[in-house]
C-alpha cells in the first residue's frame, strides 16, 4: 500500500499510496503514485525523498529523487511531477517524502 500524508493541518489522504510532505506551499491537486508491481509481488516498501522545484504559477518544473529504493523512484517522481501547488510570487523548492508500505 502507498499512503499519502501531509504536514499536520494541511491535508491527510490514505489510499493506495502514502505520501508525506512538509511543503510551505499548499498543494492544490495531487496524483497518487502507482505502487510498482515488482514491489507488490515482493511485499517491499520504501520511503522516497524528492526535491521538487515549483514554478510561480504552481506547476512542477522538476523533480529529483534524493533517497529511497530505486524500484519506487520513477513512480514517486512521475506522480509528484503532476501535482499542482498554490501560486506564489516566485519559484520555490520543496522536499517531499512519499512512503510506500507493503500490503
């Protein structure tokens, strides 16, 4: 299972993926990461940390995994690349953490 959880008071979502973020900018729209088939079959989990650069308009400019099991990195970065954040006066960089838990 992958679960998505954000900083206290911001947002908490539980579903096929769990993620945790400590973002300063509010997340407007999220896409849950896909739990990789290989990890499902082997009942493997991981925490993936990703540096996300967010444009002033709230779209994701880039993602870069800085930790986690390689099996989960593509899924995590693909999903985070589709997230939308609130607009701001300038580009910002956030470190987000996605936790993939085996079922």
